[in-house]
C-alpha cells in the first residue's frame, strides 16, 4: 500500500498566457487531495470519474516503473473542474503514493515532474505551472521551461474564493486561446506583452504588500482573460457581486469557463462582506496567502 498527498492551488496572475510564454504567479492552497493505492486485479478508482483519470493514472504509474494494477482511493477537499488544480494535485498525490509503495521519497521537483506526465493526459498542452504549485507549495513565479522561483509576499492576501460549476473543460479552453493566437496573431502578441508587464508589476506589488494596486492588477488581468474568451456570465456575476461587496479586485482563477473566481479583500475583516455579497448565490470560502 502507498499513500501520498498534495496541496491545491490558485493562480493569481497569468493563467492561459503562461501556456504561450509569459510569466505567471500563483500560490498553493492548504486544501488537500490524498491518494492511497493498493494492489488489485485491475486499475480502478473509488470516485465516479471519466476514463481520462484512469489513463492519466496509468501513465504516471508507468513513468515511475510501478507495474501491475492498483485500486486507487481518492479523498479530495476541492471539487474537480474548479480551477483549483484537481488534476495536478491528484497527479502529485498519486506520484507520491506510488513512490511510497516503492519505498522511496520524491523531492518536490520530482513529484512535479511525474505529475506533469499526468497533466499532459488531462489537458493536452499544460504549462506545468499547476503541478509545480501543488508539489512545491508556497507562492511561486513560473515561466514555461524554467525553474519556478519563490515570490515574496509583503502582506497576507485575504481572498474570497467563489465556485460555480464549469461549462467547459481546461483542454478546450486552452485550445480556444491557441485558436485566437493563430487567427489574430497581432492582437494576441499585444495582449501577451501587456500580460507580461502586468505580472512583473504584480510581483513588485506582492513584495510591497500593496493591496490596492494588486486589486487593480487583478481587474486588469480579468479584462485580458475576457478578451481571450475564457470568462463566462456566471464568473462575471461573481466578480460584480464581489466588487459590490467591497473587493479591491477580482478575477477568474485557472482555466475559466466557470470554476472559481478570486476576490481580494482590503483586510481579513472585509472578507465577511464580500463573502456575504457572493455567498447568497454561489459557494464561497476564504483563503489566505502569505
Ligand atoms: C489552468 O489551471 C491554468 C492554465 O494556464 C493552463 C496551464 O497553465 O496549463 C489555463
């Protein structure tokens, strides 16, 4: 028997654009996914899910040279398809469980690499940021193909996370953005430049703990995400309710098409009004980063 667990994640700035080469910033969330594997006569999983989870699991186990079949038990504190990294966290937890079964321990970087094997099955062309966040933890800045670096958080971020079921899957949302890149190269390249500058400003604002500027940058980032078509009416409603509730800024997090939005509160005390404003209609919880 082998056991492993992983943190989940929230992308603060740069999702989607990171797939095409900008930096992005995100942080691990303390909500966990735990996986336990035990030898069995066929590869199976205890949750109701699609074939893709079994395919990704097979790939991860094969890449770790763990042959034979396993019954996989998953216990998750986050919903799947919510933008909080279910697939990445599951993949990290499974890689750690497989290592545990083999009697070895993975470094966070190794856990991230094995999880990326699963992420490719789930999403087609993932940047690798989600698995890095889930495996390494903390707040990170990431660029595709480079080693993630730690980001300084000058003042804690009090976030309200709101959830609405998804209408599209990550793979299709990522492919939709790639289509825009192909069809409108100049428009897309301008957005990439704006996004890269925004992420760099966000890194400085995070280090200084400049909450009003971070809120403004979140709003701006949401505008770029709208322009590549990954927001939707429910997310827009959450964002507008959050702003009415006093949020400094709000945006979708992760792939969009539903899933989660994050709203930044001026202080811990202010999270209550924001939660109240959104929570009458949507599922909400608080998260603190830093
Ligand atoms: C999904 O959590 C984040 C995306 O940027 C995809 C990726 O980075 O692979 C939309």
